[in-house]
């Protein structure tokens, strides 16, 4: 496959010619939003659930990925008879602003009359910009109020931002494995990944597309580094331990036997570069790093939700060291101070941050129960 060209992918998209005013002051026009929907919107348009994806996710939340063929990235949670039941709810998932799966981002043309993409010069965006772009899509679909906004990791940041920016448009919010800001440790890990991309000789200061290459090695290392943070020591030990595979243990380091965990990380990196754009990775990681909901409200997280009528379910995982439980507790305290309706659950799991994407029965029962109760309160059939 030509590494500089991505194949055509199946998605629905809408183009908003007036564009969007970004927090950085740039008017980004036109604006494309690629999305997928599942289930049926009811006559009252009251059963819509927006799924917000994480950093490396996309709109294919409940179906196989068109580039990799891998199963739905949240098929454990979203689908027929799943906790987010597409027999009952109309589920929407949009590729985030800045992404590379159809929504406007660094790979997009600067304007309709120019073949040149934005590339590294794509304007800086915020998580709030992502949410405002989603709101444009929701308005275009004729949905006045979402029944629920659900998201994990960066998707959870978006869920929090939705409830803060548009409280009247969100009946229920389920931020999972997330935080109201990015910690110094998380910023540090992101910077290691960005520096790996910058150091790749094929990066060409962000104009790699003009040279017919992509910074595959740097982007793969960035993915490998990030993926380590998504797991826990217990999960890595259980899955790989110190198991070796192939070659001879006494051979030189570059040609000898490899640890299974090394091969796993290499696979994660190599498969990632086939579906993700390096400039999008740079753009979106910076958006996450600058997210700080309290700072946007005079340093008060409670002020971000004051007067909110939204029902919240906060979920954390005991072994998640990327977004530890303490950060979800801080959100719960702020919501209590704002007199919001909030439930908080820590799921005991040794699978790390990625537990929210895996088969975790307690997590699934918790979400299903919360949505059933919220649907009853909202009067959904």
C-alpha cells in the first residue's frame, strides 16, 4: 500500500460551509464532520446517545474498522442488547475535529480550491472545539437534547466539556476513565511521543506528505510509548511475563530472541501507522494536554457545572494509573459542590486504563443500570 495515501473509507459526513470559530481565534471553514449512526431516532428525537472517542479512536464504534478489519473498538458496550443498546437508542459517533478519518484535520485541504493539506500548520484546537463541532452535527440532525453523552479517556474529557458547555442539551453524561485536566505525567508521556515523531528523518518538519513519505518509525514509537500507559503491570505480566519467542537467547541483541512484549508493542506501532496520521496525533495530543476545565472557570471545577441538571455517572478503574481514581473523585466532589446529580463507581480491575474497552462485566452492568434509570427518569419508552 502507498504509505502516503489512505484508501477510501465508508463514512457519512456533513460539510458546514460557515465553519467553526476555534478557541485560538481562527475561523476554520468549511468544516467536515464524519460520523456513523446506529439504531433508530425516535419520533420525539429523544433517544440519541453520543459516543465520544478517545485519542486514537474514530467513528467506527460498533462495527469493524474499514482500514484494519479489527472488530468494533467499543463493541463490548455499544450494540444490540449491549449496555448502550442500539435497539433502544440512536447512537451517534463522530470522528473528532483534528482527526484523520474524514473530519476536518491536518490531512484536510486548506480550502476547497487548493489541493494542499493543512499538515503541520493546522490551527491548534481544544477539546471544547471538538465538542462545539459535534454540537453543530447534533443540531443539524435536529436533536435538541441528547439523552446521553458517553466517552472514555479523551472521550470522557469531551463528555465533561459537553455537560459544562451545553448543560441543557445533555440529559445524562457518562465520563469514563478520565479527568478534568491532563496531569504533568500524562503531558510528559505525550511529549516523548511527539519528540519521537519530530526525530524521524521522514517527518520533514511536518511536510512529509510533500516528500511522498510518512514518519512511520516515529509514529510507531509514539504509539508504543502511549500503549504502555494504557496497561497495568499486572496485565502485562499476565499476558506476556518474561516469555521469549524466536531466535537464540545468546545471540546479539539485534538478532537474538525477543521478549513477547517487545513483539506486541512493535505490532501495535506498525498497525497504528496504517490508520493514523502523524500530524493528527500531534494536534490531538496537544488538545488533551491543554484541557483544564477548572482553569476555564476561574480555577473552580464546581463552577464549570453550577446549576447543571445533567445526571452524571463517573467511572474509574482501580489499576488505571494514567487517569487514576483520585481524579474522578475530584470531579465527583466538584459536582456535589455544584448540587448536581452524580453517581461515582470505581471498578476493581487489574487491566489498567484500557479496562474500559475490554470485557469488564461490573462496568457494563453499571452503565446499563445507570442508563435504564436515566431513561425512566427521562420518560423514554
